């Protein structure tokens, strides 16, 4: 078996790579998803994020109305 630093192997790899089509957007998305999300988040993490998000939106809503002088119930 030829070593990876062998010039013949390098040329063969370069030819093989040259024949590849460019990456597509869905493929890049899938590659990034695989790298970033190696393990799916747990149910607890998903629920904690949802709680944080809804709290953040509630605070933003109160500030939005307060700034405009609207009284919330």
C-alpha cells in the first residue's frame, strides 16, 4: 500500500477531488448540522430553552407596551 505522502497517491487524490461537484446548500447544512449537533438535546434542555424564550418574549412585550404608554391587564 502506498504512503499518503507518495506523489502518485497525491496526484490520484487531487484528480478525485477535482472530479467532485461543488457543495450544495443542503449538503453544507447537513454537514454543519452533523458537526454542531453531534448529540440531540435532551427533553429537559428543549423545555428549558422554550421556557427561557417565552420569558424573554414576555419581558420584551411588557417593555414594548410600557414604552408606548399602554397598560397591560
